[in-house]
């Protein structure tokens, strides 16, 4: 029974994170239309990525952290080669 509780708690955290990402995307679509300069969305997205990664770690969604680390390692590896 305790393992079932742990499983459902994990699923609930994953679902909460998915809803947060979906809401963030919808709000971005609404508010980015009103922005006039092109760097504004880039700065906002950078802050959102950091906040979403922190939220994913706090909720126990490890897939997001693994994906981000792979992207950063790949990007850093390409900069070292070039």
C-alpha cells in the first residue's frame, strides 16, 4: 500500500508539472504578441527555463534535469570544438 501511495504521489507531481508547462506556454503565446522588441521574449524564456527546472527538481521530475544537462553538455562540447 505504501508503494502505491509513492507511485500516485510521483504521478501527481508529474501531472502538476505538465499543467504548469502547459499554462506557461499559453501565457507566453498571449503575452509575447504584445512585446515589441525581439530580445524581450528571449530573456523571459531564459528565466522561465531556470524556474521550470527548479520546479521540476522540487517536484521530483528527474527527466527534465537529465534533458537539460544533456543539452548544456552538448552545447558546451560544440563550443569547445569550435
